[in-house]
């Protein structure tokens, strides 16, 4: 992060307090998986092209073109996000937070920010993405108002500066519980974990994808063995270039499908339980904090308009926090109530599967001054 004293923003004319720049960070796991899958498709296409030209003696220019295009896309997926983020600057003025890259820029009023999300980098300690979200009206006029500040060092400390709070020494370590990274003078009132994961439509569909992938991989394995046997009986030697390319193509194809099945099964069966064990709800005299693994949601209590208490499974309750759009903003967001989704899988201001819902509801609806 860089100080910028004495300068003013060219658009708003406001004094610039800080300029933050992203830290060089390696690609995340999702980016790597996407690049590897595209690379596997490029390799499979190339192997089939070699087999076709060696056995059938037909032109393979179009197949090699597709393989080259897939390889270029794989390299772009792997290196593109880092290249794009490297040139981003985050400018903090007296009233706005400005994201800019060259002539592109987006801004958000600091007073209008409803809450922040932090996604810590999975491998680089102390670095993460900071997403600033403003609540918008529900219904047909609904739209997303958010800015993501990528790969910031100590994003929770940056959020503290945006809120106008002095950062503490505890900030900057995403491995520590949020209850140990409170503001100075902030008091812990209530904390709990969700009482077990439930089955929703998305989880069921993910498990269905896993089962389909396993069936397809088993069918492809049997069909591949039969195809290899027929090709070898036709005179193609296993040790030849065409025979080896065909074996490699089938192995990579079946392996990619099986990997997809394993990944989907892990997301359906294992990851929900891990997220529950790594989820912590914290309510203080100033904020509501939700930590779910590498994700965090930080919400000031003065942004909470109402609390909707909804029944869940086995006598548990879900608490949906209806949040306001900030100072002089009258739009309310239901934050997932009544099935509304901001983004698939996004961390929302919702306390799910809470056992002592009455206690936390009384805390949240009671005026903070009391």
C-alpha cells in the first residue's frame, strides 16, 4: 500500500488518502483447474489428430487449429487474471473508494457501502480480495452494486480504513478467527456455529453431476478398451506413434471425466460439512461477522433494518438480516430471504441453522445504544 499525500482525484476533486496496489499472487485453485481442463482438451485433440493422420491419412488442419485455440485459451485462463489485476489501483479518497485500471474506473460512496466480503487467497498468507457491496432494492429493479478490490495485502485492514476505524495489529491474518480481530473497544456479545449442513437443490444437483460423471467415465472406459482392441486387431501396433497417441487420448479423456466426478462428489458430500465446521457467527456491539473458511462477511449493525426469522430443519432457525443501502439510501435488500440469491454460493448476511435464535434476534433488534 502507498500513501499519496497532497494529491486529489481527477474526477471528484477529493483529496486522496491512500492508494493500494495488488500484491503479485499465484492463480487460485479454481483458475488452475480450469486451465488444466482446457489443456487436457487440447492434448486429447492433438492425440486424436495424430492418430487420424497416421491411420486414415486425412487432413487434420482443423483439428490442430482447435487444439491450438484450446491451448491458447488455457494459457490465457492461467495467466490472464494475474495480468489484469497487476495494473489495478485502488484509490481511497475522503468520500469514495475508486477502482481504476488505465482509463477504466469504478467508484462507490464510502457512506453507501452496506457490507464487505473478504476472500482470502488460498496459498498466499495475508492477501485477499475485498468486495464492497451496496444493498439495492428487491424486485424487478434489482441490480448488483459492488466493487471487488483484488489481491490486497491485509484486506481487513483496508476495510477498517474505509470505515474510518484505526486498524489493529491483529488484522491481516486470515487464519485467525474473526472474533480475535475486532476493533479497539469492540465487545463480543454472541458467537455460535451453524448446527449442521442441509440439503438444498444445488447440493442435490451437484451430487447428480457426480453420479453422471462416474457412469460416463465407466462407460467410456469399457468403450475405450473395446476400441483399442479393435484397432490393434486391425494392425496398429501398441508401441507405434498412432497407438500411443490413441491410448494417451483415451486415458486423458477418461481421467478428466473421473476428476470431474470426484470434484463434484467432494463439493456435494465433503465440502458442506467442512464449511459448517469452519463457519463461525460473531455478533458484537457494533457488527455482525460471518467467517466461512477463507470467506468473511463484515456487516455494521447500523445497516441492519430488520431480522426475518424463518424455520429450518430439526427445529433450527435461519435468521435473514434485511440490510439498508447506507446513508440517505432507502433501498432494502432481503439478503437471501424468500429464496432470493445474489450469486450462487456467495456468502450472504444470513445466520443459518441457529439453535438459540431468540437470543441473537433480541441482540440484533435491540437498539445498540441500549
